[in-house]
C-alpha cells in the first residue's frame, strides 16, 4: 500500500475519532467531502489504523550487518538529558555502558559538535539535535544512514512521514529517527472565544481559523467587540510557523534566495494586523507575550501539546506555577497543518558501536511497547497507530484542556505536516525573515521589495547568496 492511500484512510480515521472523543474538534471539510457514504457509516465503528508497507520516495541502502567495533562505552551527546533518560528506562543502559556529554545552549552545542566531528577526536557515536538545527547534521556527511546501523526501513513504516522527510538527506536516505512528534494546533481560551467569537465548541470554532482570511476576520471581530482590550493573537509572530509551513519550496532555489508566493503574503498580512491594531504586537517568547497568557486578553496561542503544557503552563508539572486560567482552554484546527520543535537522534560517521547504537535507538524510537508507555505519560509519540488509538480513547480527555481530547486535532496535523521544504540553516533564514516582516510593519521599509532586499542583506551580507 502506498503512502497516499494510507494518508487517505487515516484521515477517514481522524474523522471517526471526532465522533467518539469527549469534545469534538472540526474535521477538514475539503477532505470530508470526498468520503463516501460507506466510509461515513464506518466512521461510527472503532477506528482502524492502516500503515503503509513501504516508504515511497525514500532511498534505502543495503541494510548493514552492523557490529560493535569497540568494546568500550558508547559515547552519547545531547542538547538535554531526555534521550539518555529514555535510553536508561527502555534500553536498560546505565552509566557503566555510556559516557554522556550534555550542552544545553544550542550555539555552544553546535560549536562542540562541529569541533569533534571535524577530526573525530571525542566524537559521539550517537547524538541528538533539536529541530532548529538538526538538518544541519542530518543532511551532512557527518552522519550515517540508519541502514548502516542495521535498521531496516520496514521497521519505520508506522512513523509520521514528516519526521522521516525531515531526517533524510538530499538523496532521500533516512539518517535519523524521532521518538516523538510535535504537531501543532490552535489553543484558545474558551470563555473569550464564547464571548467574542460566539462559541467555545472546538468544532464550531474551527471555522474562525479555517483560512487566513478567516483568521483576519476573526481578529477584526474580536478587536471590535472588545473595543481593543482583547486580541485574537498577541502578535503576528504567533502565526509565523503556521504561515511559512505552507510554502512549497526551500529558501534557496537554483543558487539564489527565493520568496515563495505563499510566504510572501505574510508581509501584507502582518502589516494589516499591525496597522489596524489587531494584536498587541508582542514578540513570541517575550515577557509581554508570556504575561498575556494568563490575563484573559488573548484568545489564542498556537503550538504543540508540549507548548500548551509547559509554555502556556496549563499542566507544567509539580513545582511549577500553573496558569490560573487552566481548564478554560480548548484546541481546534488552524489554517495550516504544521509542526514546531522535536528531537532527532542520529549516529555520527565515527560511530564504532553500531550494534549498541541500533539497540538503543530501537528501544527509544521504534519499540511499540515502549512508545505506548510514553503515550500513557502524555507524550505524542512518533507512531501513527498509537496516536490514532489515543485519539479515539476517552481516557485522554484532559481536565486542563476543558475535558477535551487534543489528539484528534494533533493527529490530523501530524498526518499532514510537511518537512520537504526544509533545508540546513533554516533557522537563520526564519529569524531574518521575521525581522524583515517586523521592520516592514513598523515602516522601516516602504515596500515589500525593499523588505526582501533587507532580508537578503541580513542573511548574506551583500544581498546575494
């Protein structure tokens, strides 16, 4: 079965999930119109997951008969300790089996990796990277294919496609795996949505975020109804990831910077939000952006489940202050399906512990029992089957999310998220593009063309590549 058929069937499953989950988010109307009457009848039955039996569009190398060439400890590098903790729990390794280097600052971590990967001295056998810079290594010669570790693509067919596409090099060879996915949705404060958009039901509210035109109309509606005291989003950077996820091309095309028409529209979209005072112009991650999460002045924040738990602080864990508005939030679909964040694990070209590396990666990223245990602890894992089951399970209705099961919305997003346009160094271009859009909004550039030239100068130093 090819991936296209798998996606179509799973989207039917997502629709089925909405019928049995405790709070029903909207299904995608463009897809629901294509579902037959028979499929609609089936949607009332328990959800069945269909997994593809191949990975179409990927190049598989000869699966190696991998061996450990060294009897010592395996060397692991990480940008945090999460992977090592999971490896201890699920692969059964202890400090007697591994050496671990942890560098939390992303710039310092990359500098450390670049140094040891340049000559191999002190280089890791396996290492993790955050989504912001993972492709820098996944697309390079510094990492090897999972096939070189003895991992067959057949072991990975149940993973979300975007996680594999993100982890493949320019030749379509998969070089890293993720144990979790970070699909995103629109988290909204129910009482504000009810007051200013007329409903707090996630399915009904989806129409207010269904398209970018609908988002703009909703922003105007909330601003007018509240006389400016409440905004739909805190600032245009809230929607940035969702907006640019719709592009079909990389930042560099044929050796030059290319402005995809889909993301070029962000200039004028953000300008209208700014000029018409439809947001608080709060930069994402700034103090003012964080402060408004709990003062009932912003209807929606956009992100992953982890974002809602920890940054929005709806369920941050013991010992951390909880957002006083927790329980008054829901999640609905937005105008784009996208992901934000995530962690990939990969083996370096110096790996001489291939068998051990494969065993650890399998235990954390592939073993279904272990992934299912993670689901039980609230993780959105990289398994289409397990997340489809979770989306249909009432036990995942969350009190801190108003009694809603968020997985139908997030599953839909994970199935449709696209990483094919991402390239090494994307983070640099994204930061510069956000800055150029902001400068255009504030009048530093009079035209979009001037803003684009400013962007080019910022990323290249001279306006070229």
